[in-house]
C-alpha cells in the first residue's frame, strides 16, 4: 500500500502516545516537524507500507442434537 507524508503524520497524531494535545500549548519547534525526516527519506513524499497478512476465521456453533 502506498502512503503519503500527510497519511503518516495523521497516523502518528492519532496514536495515544503522540497525540497533539500531549505536546502542550507551545508551538512546535522546527526540529519537531514530523514531515522533515520524511522529506529527507523520500523527497517526493511517497512511502510503501507492507501490510501484515490477515487471518479470517469462521466457525459455526455446534449442532444441537435432539
């Protein structure tokens, strides 16, 4: 799956351990710009995400005898 820098930043801010309200009222400093390292890694702003395999399990309740 391909993601953009905005997708990654939105995911980061949606996590409970990095939500914006935890950063306080101070404005973000330039070194804390989450897009800066992403721009260094991929100037075009595209990233590949390898999704884990999904396992779907389906079962039926046991038949009642009688």
